[in-house]
C-alpha cells in the first residue's frame, strides 16, 4: 500500500514524550505513531462491532460499562 506524508501539531512536551517512548521501544517516531494510531483505530472498530451486536440483541450498555467489564 502506498504511503502518504502528513503533518500533525502537538505540544513540545507531547512530542518529547512520544520520542522517548519510541526510542524505548526501538522504533522510529513515525513507526511509533503509526502503530499507536493503528491500534486505536482497531480498538474503535472492535467497540463499534460490539455495540452493533448488543443493539441487535436489544441490549445496550455504556462505553464505560464495557471498558470496566472487558478491559
């Protein structure tokens, strides 16, 4: 899959912390950010799938309840 370049704005403190974490995990800053974003999107997709199943079964619970129960 082709890649594209983008830019993001963040505080110097957040950038510094991200660089430290990337270094700790032996990743480039780019790889670290891409990995975090990918994991977050997967988590959100899983949440939406779970909510769809719950709604189909006429049972809805809050996001907070789900996180307490399954996190």
